[in-house]
């Protein structure tokens, strides 16, 4: 089992592309699921798509959720608040991380079997990555 990763974007294409990139680098052992757009495929966010992606990514070691901006953060927080009242749900942590770099960092660390706190920390440390 490994930590799962969910990528929440306003764009289905962006979420899918970043998930594809991170999956390529992490390998097949890490469940990386995109949750992009609305239920009908438009730009926006969907609490139902995020919930389904979290459930699909959860293998029992927790799920790191990385959001692109704005309402994707609010929708993800709302989902976690809703789940707080339920017992037996997945352990989920939201990472305050850059979307692409954070996804790659989290995926690579998850592929090494690191725990949820370490994976989230790795994603968040991606803010300090420098481009030359």
C-alpha cells in the first residue's frame, strides 16, 4: 500500500495531464487520480468528483490532495468538513503546494513507501524549487 494522490483542478485537461506526468515518474505503485472540472465536464470544481477520486486513490495509507487555486481549495476543504462527521472514511490531508511540482514531489515520495505526513511535506516543500 502507498499514499494516494488526488489532483484537483478547475480544468479536466490540466488535472489529467499533471496526473499523467506524476504517474509516469512515480510508476504504477502510486494511485494518482485527477479530479478536474465539473460533473458535466466544464471548467470549475465538483465535490462529487473529488470524493470519487479520493475513494479511488485510497489504499489505506491516506490520500494527499493537491489543489490548483481558489474554489478547488474551498471545495476540497468542504469535503473534508463533511467527512469529519463520518467514521471510517479515508485519512486525507490537503497540501499547500504548487500544482505540478507538488504533484511530482508527492508522487515520487509516495512511490518510495513514505507515510502521508512525509508525502504532504514533500509536496509543500516544492514551493522552494528554483528554475534556472
